[in-house]
């Protein structure tokens, strides 16, 4: 098993622990056990818990940023592409396991400064969304509604059933066309 694989296993294990047991259960011992690696192997990649959390937040943030940017770059129409890309990436995150939620929770409860990269990406996305070739109020409403749906799912507040969630996403997508 190469180093990258052990590192990825450790990050996946850390994400699993945060999502399923809470940030307070995130310990180096728990991550090593969940990842099936020795604590020494974990410490080789992450010398302390803070480094592990930083690695987790950076990995999950990078994945989400890449997803949004790739969706915008591969859009078939230019008008509304950033709004749709953000909406689709957010919906994908919700349906695929709320990885960004894990990053937010881990950083908020340990080191809010870890959100700096995501905050700067949001500034770029918002600017792109406002200049998306559609009404900037509509495009911003789509982003804010996507964020609201994401937070609703993240905290289990008024979660929507799958059918209604799909209809909401479709309606939001229609606003971007």
C-alpha cells in the first residue's frame, strides 16, 4: 500500500468518524483504527490531530471547488453556468454523503480559520454567479437556496423527501436557464 493510499484511507476514516460519531470522537487512535493503519503510520502523514483536521478540510474543500469549477467549465450553455454548477455540485454533495458538511463541521468546531480557502472561493463564485448572463438576483437566489437546502440536510432541519427535493432542484435549475 503506497503512502497516498494510507493518507487517503486516513482522511476517509476521519470523515466517516465526524459524519457518524461527531467531531468530539475524532481522535488519532479512532482514525488509525477505522483506517486499518497503525497510529505510527497515521502520524507519518498527520503528526497531530490539527494536521489531520487541516488535511481533511483541505481535501474535502478541494474536491468541492474542483466539482463546481469542472461543472462550469463543461457547461453546454454559458448563461447561468456558474449558478447551475454550484447548484449541481451542492446537490451532488447532499446525495453523495455531505462531504462538505463534514469539512465545515470539523473546521467550525476546531479551527474556523481553516475555512479561509472556502471563503475566498465563495467570493469568486458569487462574483461569477452575479455575472452569469442571467439576472444577478435570480442567480444569487439559486445559490442561497442551494445553501439552505444543504444546511437543511446537514442539520436535519425540515429535510425534504426525495421527490420534493428533486422538484425543488429542478425549479432552481429552471431559474438559471
